[in-house]
C-alpha cells in the first residue's frame, strides 16, 4: 500500500508538471501569435496598424498647427515601413500576473541618417521661408505637421536608406478571463523602437553640429534669387527694386554670389549653448568692381558727352557702367569671418545679424554707388569734372568763333579814326 501511495503521488506530480508545462507552452504560442499578427501588419504596410503603434503626432510633438491624417501622411508611413522586419528571440510568460515579456530583433530604416537629413532640409526650408518676407528675417522651424511630413515624404522618395537592426522588449498583458486574450502594451518606448529611434534623433538638439549648421546657412544663400537674398540679408534697396536697370544690376550681383561664394570652416569652439565658428569666406571683390566703375565713370564725366547728355542720361549711363563692371569682374577676395551660433534646446541657430552677413558677402557694394535720384546722380567731384568739361567745351567754341584777332583790332582802330574825322568836320563847319 505504501508503494502504491508513492506511485500515485508521483503520478499526480508528473501530471501537474505536464499540465503546467503544457499551459505555459500554450501561453507562449498565444503570445507569439499575437506579436506576429501585429508586426506582420506593419510589414504589409497597413496604415491603421502604423497609427495604432506610432501616432503621426508623436513624431513632432512640438508642432503647434495640427492636421488631419491625410493620404500624404499615410503614404509617409508606408514608405517608412517598406523594409521593416522582425525576429522573435524569446518569450517569458508570468501566469500569476497575466503578463508576458518578449525579446524581439527589429529591422528598421536607418533613422539616424533620416533624422539628420530631415533636420538639414527643415533648416533650409526655414531660411528660405524667412527670405520670402522682408518682415521675417528669423528662422523658425515650420509649425505645420503637414509641412513636416511633406519634407519626410520627399526624403523617403528621393533617397535610398540602409536598414539597421536593434533588439527591443515588448510587454504583453492578458486581458481575458475565461480564455487568454493577449495584447501588446503600447508605450512611447515601443513607438520609438518601431521607428528605429527616430523620435529620439529628431529631439536631439545636437543632431546637426554648429559647423554643419553654418554650412546649411551659407549653402542656402547660394541658391537664393535676388528678391530672397535682398530680404534675408537686409539689402532690399540694393537687390529689390522695380527699376529695370537696377534689376539688371541686382541680378548681376546675385550671379557673382552664385559664382564666387565659397567657404572653408577652419575652427569651432563650443562652450555650453554657444559656439564660435571661424571660416575662410571667399566672395567677389567688391572693391575691385567699384574701382573699375569709378575709373569708367571718371573718364565719362570728363568727356563732352557727359555735358551733352544731361542729368537723366548721365544717371542711366552710370548704371550701365556699374553693370559692366559687375559682369566683367573675375576677382575674388578671401577673408576670415567669425560666426556665432546658439543652441536654443531645439537646434543650433546662427546669431549673426542678417544685415551683417550681407555686408560680409557684398562688402563695399552693400549699398548702391549710384544715387536713385537722377537729379542727385552727380556728386561734388562729378560736378567739378563736369565744370572742367564744360569750360573746355566753351573754350573750344570761343576759339572757333575768333578766327583772326588782328582783324578785330584793325576794325576797332578804323572805327576810332572815323569818329575823329567826324568831330573835325563838325569843327570846320562851325
């Protein structure tokens, strides 16, 4: 009997172990099925599942202007998850607490590179936006969710990003009572893992270092037209005008910037939230342009043509001479320029006053050397030259009129003799 009792106890123990092991195995299978079902939907580019785990608002939580979930935004998530994959490594089930933890290896897009490209594109868009209005010369990251997703959409369509692998942990909870109903717990950490850490990278204020930030500013300047450059650099009077002649000059100056502007960053000193970046900046030689223009103008004002032309034509010709000097310029000048940047907790931004930056690029041509008023187009030194030219012209005219001075003297003498004779005759008759 004792032996039988021992055998019964052993049987009960083995049965319990088998049952518990079987239940545990079944629970793991259920958990694995739930994980696979959900993540397969992401692989199949299901937009509803993407929004279930990654809210489109969570990528840009600082955006002030919200938008509805448009077709374009859905397309961005489809592009983002097109190379998504996963591998379940391990599952641990806690029956008592109705919880399960799974270790999963995720294959996602290279989110760090994407975030870096986004930050650069966003800053360029902000600089160009500031250049679109005279009243707004500061760079503010766009506050529209739609605009931000448009940038992401362009990047995902234009670039081919590599994939990266990363292990993450998924937590599941059993919501069922009579039978298991496992559900993945959605957390900010899980959202971030599913997008390859994109949320973390986008919130990194040091993602684009000061040197690279400065490069974006200068490279964007090289793409601006005359109106944008005039607005952004505070040179509206020089570059923004409705006068056709001045428009030609503005276009020529901008073309000089496009051809000549170059730079090489030589040092960067970061102190907490401030950075000092030094660069060797090459631009067109404005002093050489003005010197050539001055010489041409002086030669013109010393001519008789300047007297004949009158003030209006002199003004128009001065603009033509300046335009020729700009178009013919091939000289450049390189100087060391110090730039100050500040990290506002979002990103690095250039502290340089835009007008000061314009002076550094345009040099002595930051303002037009030709007055806008035709009546004031001639300065004091010009007036002096015109006076000399006028006197010279008058002298030439006098020399043309007086062909023989001796004849005039003889004629004068004869007139005097006639007067004497008349007086003598009168005395005689008296």
